[in-house]
C-alpha cells in the first residue's frame, strides 16, 4: 500500500507557521515513505474563503520547495459528490432526515442544561418514517449507540471516547450544503488518503469522523495528531510564510526550525531538507506542546546563511538588494561580499543593511568614530598608505595586509591608527569586518577613491 497524505488548509487566510508545520510533517512523511503529498483547499466556507489566499498557499509551498505531488483539489468542485454521498447514506439507512424545528432543538438544549447534562441531539427522527411533506430538514448521520470509539493515533497513542459523548451530527444542512466533518471524510476516502496528519485540535473531530468512514464502508486511515504549538501570538508566528520570506528568512531554515516543533533526532539542531526527509518518522514526534521561539528561529536562519554555497546565497540575496534600490547581479564581487558579510547577519534583510556601503558611497560618517580615530597627526600615515596601495599589482587581502603591516613597521604606528580611518573612509563607521578583507573586497579603484575622499573630508 503506498502512502498518500494530504495537507488540507482552508483558504481563509495566509499560510501561517502552525499550518506550515502541518504541511511540513505531511510532506516529510510522504517523502520518507516514497508516498504522495496531496494538497486540498477546503473552500466550503464561502463567506470567509478568498481566492488570493488559495494562491498564497500554493505560492508559499512552492517557495518552501514543498509543492504538492497532486492538487490543489478544491472542495467547491466536489459539491455534487457530497450531495450524491448523502443520498447514498440515506438510501442505506446510515443517515436520516431530521425535521426538528429550531424551537424543538432549543427545548432539547434547555432540558439537558436543567438536568445538568451536555446538550445532545436525542435521536427523535432516527427511526421515524412519518416524514412531513415539503418541510425543511437536515440530514444526520447515525452514530453508534453503545460502546466506545478508539483511535490508535501515531502521536497521541490510543485515545478512547465513549459514544455517549457523541450525537447524530448534521452532515447536510437544511440549505443542502454539507458540513465539515462529513466532507473531510468523503474527500479522504475518494483521495485514498492513508494517513491523516493534522493538528491535535482536530482530535475531537476524529471521533465523529471514524463512524462516517464506517458508514461509507471505507477503511479508516491512520491518524497522527501533531502537538500544539505555544507562543504563536498575533505578533509572532501568526506571520505568514511570505512575511518570513520577505524578512529574509531562507526556506531551508523555515523547514529546519518548524521540523523541531514536535519532532527531534537526538540533540541535532540543524538538518538539511534532504536529511529531514530521510530521518522523519512519527516515532520521534512527541506529545507535549512545543513552543515557537523567534530567537531560535533567527539562530537557525543564521546557521543556514552560513551553510549555503556563497554563490547560491548571493542569488537569493539579489532580489533584496534590488528592493533596496541596488541593481546588482551575481558576480565574483557579490560572492566575495557574501563570504565576508554573511556571518554578521541573521537574515537577508540584515545582510542588505550591514552591506549597504558596498553598493553606495552615500553615507554619513559616524561622529563618535570620527572623533575617536581621526586626529590631525594621523594624516601623513593615511597619505602614505594610499601611495603604497596605489603601487600594488595584486589586489587581495594578503597583499593589502602586507601594505598595512610594512607601513606600520616603517612608521611605527599601531594597526588601529591605519585600520580605523580606513574603515571610516570606506564604510562610514568602524563596525566592519577585517580591514584587509574589507579593502580587498572593494575594487582597487573604488577603495582608493574612498580613501582619498576620506582624506579630504575628514582630516
Ligand atoms: N481545513 C482544516 C484546517 O485548516 C484541516 C482539516 C483536516 O486536516 O482534516 O484546520
């Protein structure tokens, strides 16, 4: 039997982190098992569903490298199938028409409340055949009347509910539309889903859904209800995949970080997408809630900024630079900038900020740095530095370093007295990477131009 899983978001919002984790675990399980990952957009809530959200979900999965193998299927395209299935269940006697009026249902609720019971439909129409002509009705499913329902969940273990807790719930409303717990099962049966992987908040629905599989004469799939994620507040985590993408997070980091919300593999923290596919399994998914930690997420992203090939990271960086108004292409210089600067940034947006001075010479000199490092007597040494750099034939960090070191020795000046004025001239401040690398990453012409400009502006 080949594994088929589905990710079934409703298109009532963007793909946020909680749902992305559900998508990820489905995707990883499918890849691990050589199975099929299906996308189903649950769009039956017409009032709240929007096309742009469906598009955004597809786009987000694509950016993550988790595009579905099948789908997106749309529930709205399947309306006839639901009507047909309700008719079949009525025919079989597995479901029935209920003609209770809203007043009767209200009386039922009040009676239960007065007797201190949970409100529950009492089965009035379950076995009646005296159907009133032309009156509105809903269709209810016949739930088992005794015993219990046990779900052997791959994550939650064996969970049992007494059927007393459940009532004959509505599968078709009086306007003919089907309800959620019904369509999910019809879809999962038709799509031959073998493993239903979703948030633990759906566990209660599962007890209602299991009898529907039975009524349809279908095999119940395996279930895996993923632990909840704490700390997904309005501010954090409820941000969408696209928000994180635009903030300069890498898809590898999103997958890596989210995989660890519930799943683990020893103490290992950093996993490539391929490793995740190879290692993932429900044996290592815990039951307790995990918590969303933005700082840790940033740390994982920092790690991925360091791990990608510099040319690859440069390619991903270009759109951010364009956004900031810098028209650049991936070339040797950009790759060199990436190598030099990436350790100083947690995201591609921060990398842009940290590296601005490579792309523009329009910056203010940092006043404090100027005050501290630019001294009247320092001018001759910077002049000589420029002269010596002008004579260099090879322009790399070693040759540049050689110039600084020999000048320091010859004139008996400390490195900082040359390095800090250099940094200020080239970048506007003293916070930049190793000065030899910095100088060598600029072209010779540009480095010297800025040094000369600094000499004129600062001293
Ligand atoms: N549409 C449901 C949701 O977005 C998921 C249903 C399911 O996975 O069974 O929460």
